[in-house]
C-alpha cells in the first residue's frame, strides 16, 4: 500500500462515521474507487445528512485520471449524494483542483477539507476561488446593515450578477474576495468546504445530457465500469442510503476469482451504506459455485444479505441509466 493510501485511511478513520476501503489484488483492473466514507458532523448531525466522499488515491504518473475512473467516481458520488475526490500527493496544499467531473487534492488538503480547518480555495477556469458567506451576507442585507448596491460597487459587478452569486454556491475569485474583506471583514468569505464542493458537483451532474431528474419518480440507474459494483440503483425520492441497491453482474467478469473479489468488496460496501446487493449470473452452476465460494469466505450470516439471481440486471430494473 502506498504512503498516500495509508494517510488517507488514517484521516478517514479519524473522522468518518463509516469508511470502506475497497481491497483488490495489486494486478486487479477494477480499481477506480479506493475508499467510500460518510462523515456526520456532531454540530449538525440531526439537521443535515452525512457527508459522503468517494476517493481514488494516486492517478500515477499521468496528469489526471482516465475517463473510466472519472465516470465511476462521479456516478457513485452522485448516487450517494457525495463528492468525488482524487488524492494526488503532487498537488499544492489547500487548493482543490477541478478536473472534469471530479476534484483533485493532496493528502493535507483532504484532511483540512474534512476537518474544516484552514482556508481552502478551488482552482477552476485558470483562477482561484473561495466562497462567499452567503448566509451572513443575506442576513445583513435583510437587516439593512449592508446594501446590495454597495456590494456590487465594491466588486465592480451589476446587482443582478451579485444576486446570481448569492443564489449559487457562492464561488468568487480571490481577487474579488480581497475587495470584500478590505471593505467589510474576513467573515464575508469562507473556505471552499465540503458543502460548497457538493453544490458545485451537483450542478455539474445536473448539466450532464443523460441526467434523469428525480422528480420523475423513476429510479436513477448508474452503470459503472471499473469498480466493485456494476450497477447502482437509487430510488426516487432519495431518502438515505436505504434507497440504494447494488448489482454485481458476472457477465462482465467471467473469471470466478475476479467475480468473487468484486462480490466480497461489494458486500462490505453494501453493509456499511445500508444498501441491498444482488449478484446475477446467467448460468445456475456458476451462480451456485460463486455462492459457495462467498459463503466459505464471508460466512453464512453475511451471505444472507446478498441475493443471488439468474436474472440479468437489465430485467430487474428499468434503465433510466446514466
């Protein structure tokens, strides 16, 4: 295991409510997701859902993650209402780099992001951004201690543009943030924290051509290519992780050894996230052999949480797939 993976594990275990480390053989090709964790803030446990992170450690010597890995990270993060992160030790401290549909950070930034300490900026469109303290600004405008026209004058923007900032995730360039801090004080800006990243990510996913809006009432189906589960089904409306169902399709990986590895990892993931798990195979003999193999390694009690089926996943749910 790399030093980066060990450090990520340490950080997650220190603060996460649940953490699943997907363990594969070194030569295993299904490696787009390394960790899935949920973090429940004590100060807001009853008011807000747990914060989910889906992490890939170390993209190697390339400049970024490959398209399949990016897709898997983004889709799984969307399914659990979380944030997809790539941990790359070569990056600068306290900067989140926007890379397509995912975000890249180093280990120190990951720790600061999760523990909500130090000022973190996001690098996007060749510029650094922090977040407006939207709640504070709106409250002060309502009180009359700040006028929208004043803010627009300070920023050199129209009132309509400022209103747009306040309606969105509140990202503002460091240059403009410095003007606000000089005019008012440091409380008007915030570090780019988890909730800001999640809002940025949600807006990205809703802009995807294949996005299926939850208001239709249909389940969202995510097809993954290089991780432990092949399909994730998210029921609408999404009310916690019990609305999730995972599928492992043996037709995608014919090797019994590889299917067993996927199922064992998927079982751990499903248990921690409170999701249902179904394993499908077209051949009854293969399915029975697989069941015995899993039972021998995981035990009968664990296997009772898995449904083994000879019906392919395409026949068990309607594909409104992304």
